[in-house]
């Protein structure tokens, strides 16, 4: 990224800062993110929003602003959007859209973990997030990414991509295509269950949770672009897939991918610690959501691969295929552990 451009952008916000440096943060797949430092001290987080993905930027920031008014408590660190000098939530420069948010001192995000404290902290922060937003009217929030976690819609997209890709690409991905077809209908009962809608984060992978570097306690959730209505299971299953696997979500060596039941128990302990109440029906469908969310992500990855890598950032041609292999492998592990997951959940949450 052009440093001159970043300096131009940072000067559009209503802040006083000097001796600025920028560090790229590469954990995300969609937006471009930079840590803004003043005299080598972290101060802000600057993001260029991927407007090819997020087309309703105004609605997106409306949702964030509504949620941020509630997302603050003694055990949940408040984030703030910094206004531009024109008193706007974001700055438009040529065809790019930029926003600036506060940095949380002494914070760190993890791609994966083997630490029980981090697993507990992840569960605690996710339940606190939902507790703070529990009374929100889902109709007050705009749907900024329609069908983001809607598997029936993702199946339609997958089939369309399959019909329009090349024979070579299909041959490269034949095992993953076969796995997808085998499990496309495993989750029908969930979508027919009429579980209640809630305001969700909708992207609760572990590296979207900030932790205290020293104590490993959770601070808050970040990357709030997908805050909108959904099911608690989306946030639950998405967190589980990255908390218990003990490796990166696009790990190439599938033997490294685990389903660590000890970490899962600690995650559930963290979830329970806030006395956040779920309905009996919601609890019933928590185990299958641990397979649903990696399957959806894997299906999205293979669909993007079939389409020529037009959605996610990739560093090499087959990266989406590798992501899919990893996610489908974890899906298979989650399906194998359904009985154990149900036992743990029933013992701890009922």
C-alpha cells in the first residue's frame, strides 16, 4: 500500500496525530487493515472496506453504530468509530472507502489456540456480546450481506458455479465436490427448526476476538461489518471451528486439524459463565452447528475456487481449494463428534 496515500487518508479523520507509521494486518480475507502508530505506539486501526463485497456501506455503518451503543460493559471493551473531518463515519477517496477505529491497548488476536484460557475467554466474550444485544430489535438492522450464512442459498451458488466452471477445475476439486454433494442435505432440519433470530456478529472466527496479551481474558469482538440478524448458531459454530481445531483454518496438512473436546468444554464453560439464556430449541441445535458453519465456509471456498477466486483474497491459485479441504475435514470431524458434543452441551447448558 502507498504510504503517501495512507497519510492522505489518515488526515481526513478528526484526530490529532504526528510521526505516523502504518503496519499491515493480514489476518482478514476481505478488507485491507492497517495498524496506525504514533511514535511507534499503536493508536488506531485503519481499514479500506471491500466495497465489491460490502455494497451497502451506509447500512453497514448504521448497524455498527447502533450496536456499539450497547456493546460496552465492565467486562466488554468498548470500540469507537472515529468521525471524519466532515463528520462522517467513513471517508470516500476515489473508488475506495476508509474508516478508522480505536485500538485496544495490550490486545492480541489468535488464529488458533491450544490454550484453555483462550477457549474459555472466547466463549465468555461471545455470550457477553449476545447478552448485551439480546433486547435489540432485528428489524432495526439492515441486511448488509444477504444470505451470508444461508446454506440453501449457498447450495444454489455452488451448483451454478459447478455448471459454469472448466473441466480442469472440476477435476482438481473432484474430492471436495464429492464431499459437498454428499452432505448438502445434512442440515435441512436446522433450517426447518424455526429457531429465533437474534442480532449476530456472523463472523466469530477466533481472530475476530481481541484478548488481553497478559491474562488471556477476552476484550471484545472486532470486524463488525456483518452485524445483522441471524441465528446464535452461526456465531457459536463459527467460533468452535477455530477455537478447537488447534491450527489455521486453511491448514494444508490435514493431520494437524483436530476437534479438541477439552477446548470445546472450556469454550462452553465460558459461554455459560455469563448466565446467557438460550431456548431449549436453540440448545438442541448447537451440536450440528459445529458442523454446519465449517461446511458453509468450505462450500463458499470451493464455490469461489470454481468461480476463479473472485470473492476471497488468495495468495496462490489453489488457496481456496486448500481452505475448502481444511474446512471439509473439520466438518467431518464435527459430524463424528455429534454424540460427544450433545452430551457436553446438555450437561453444562441444560
